[in-house]
């Protein structure tokens, strides 16, 4: 075991503050980005959990949102490909919601986003994670299903009745994984949607959900469908559309600027606090470094010890960051707050923490000038 690592293990109380500073900086950046990415992920949950292998949108669309619709006549065009076995439009409309307040409960009203599904096992419009109980519940007239995290916002519980567009509906069940921080999603069957006046049989449709015989050929079939459409539509794989939609959401409203600013603040806090804490810990061990100089250890070797010590502080900070982020993610899931930690964010943050630790070690090298062997005689 190296001298730097043994020093960190033996004197861990002195260096623990630096480890905490690093972990808090990492937690700050990951919590903010995780919340925004989770918010973007919640917007595309209906795409991510769709059994469709391809989605067909207008040629100018860059995501699932902002889609102005396309002619219904595109459906038979998509069926021209021999690999296509089912095509259905994704129906998402709006309705006004109001609860029936119980004793002491305030009335709540809001506009809700109604996602119309076919409550049949294996249907292309039905999310793949809906249980048999939820499917059976949706088959009842005027039955709706909401995400568990939306119950408080809508002022209802399972089994309660509410009003949608002036018609009485029953909250027949709840699902998990479809939270929405802005527009609450309500799932209903096509039959119920017609009764609520939110089903659309008009000449224009939304994104087309496409099932294939061989899902492994999704990318090839998408390219071939684009050729069939000759610029009238664009076929997306599910993953491509989800990523493009999330990227589009992150660009809206300055979210990317906010995330970048929080990352900059986290880096600044991490460098300053870790540097000062590490410098104080080294000063507390200055007599030990002076003893090493008295034994003939060169300043270059002592600097390497400091740099290795800062490296191990960075490793410890990374480990603590993982624990803290896991705790925050658990609390967020328990509270119904969507969070997501993709690798393209996790890896740069991990590298950033190691850079902070190493820079803090470099800034602390000046302390070694005070490790004079003569001070041991005082």
C-alpha cells in the first residue's frame, strides 16, 4: 500500500471534509441534470414504453412534440411495406378535469393530456408495461387511469369519480413511470374517449405507431419507408425519436443554459472548498512531511505523494457521490419526481470530480515549502 493511500486511510477524519466537498459538488450537478433529464424522459414515456417498432411523423418534425399532424391517407402508404403488420395513429388530446371535493378537500380543476389506448393485450397503442388489471379496468366505460404521482394534483384516489369535459369518469387504477411536471396525463380507451369528445376521427392524425414482423430490421425498414413516402413523411425508430424529443425539450426555455450554469457553480464550489480543506489537512501533517525531508526524501517525491493523495481523495469523493445520488434517486422515485442519469452526463461529471481533486492537490503543493526539517527541533 502506498504512503498516500495509507495516510488517507489512517488520517481519514482530516481528509473527510474534502471528500464531502467533492461529493456535494457532484451531487449538485447530477441532481440538477438528473431532474431535467428525468423531466424530459417523462415527456417521452409514451414513446419509450410503446410496443411500436417505428413511428411515422411529418418530414419536418424533429420530435414527438410540436407535431402538427399528417394526412390520414399516410396509413395505407405505410402498409405498402411487406414488413408492416399494424399501423395505428397515436391519439393525444386535451380535456378539462375537475374533482368532486370530499369533506375539507379543496376543489381542483386543470387541463389534462388524454392519451387514447386500445385496452387489448398486445395492441400497438397500449404501453407495454400496462398490467392485465389496468387493461381490464380500461375496458369499462368512462374508466380512466392516471400516474400514481398525479393523484394529489388531480385531487382523487383510486375509485374516486371526477369530471372530464363535463362527463363523470372513474379513476379505475394507477400506473407508474408516467409523471409529468407540467401536463398531467390521463389514459382512456378509445370508446371512453369518444364519450368524452376527445377521440379524433378526422382527416389528420398524429404520429403513426408501426409494428413490424421482424423488429431487428427496424432501421432498414425505416429507410425503406422513407423511400416509399418520397418526402411525405419520415419514419423513426423508437430510440431515435425518444432521444431527439428529449434533446428538443432540453433546448427549450433555456434549460441547457440553466444546467450549464449549475455545473459551473458546482465546479467552482468543489475546487474552492476541496482545495482549502485539502490544504488544511496537509498543514496538519506538516511535521510528518518535514520528517520525510529530514530522512532525505526529495521535494519532488513529496509533491508526488500530495498528488497521489489528492487522487485518492477524488476516488473517495466519487464513491460517496454514488451513494448520495442513489439516495436522492430513491427519494425522488418515492415522491414521484422523475429523474434520469444517462451515461453521457455521468461520465463527464466523474471526470470533472477527478479533475477538481487533482487541481486542488496542485494548488496545495505550496504548503510543502513550510515542511522545513529545522522546525522539528522547536
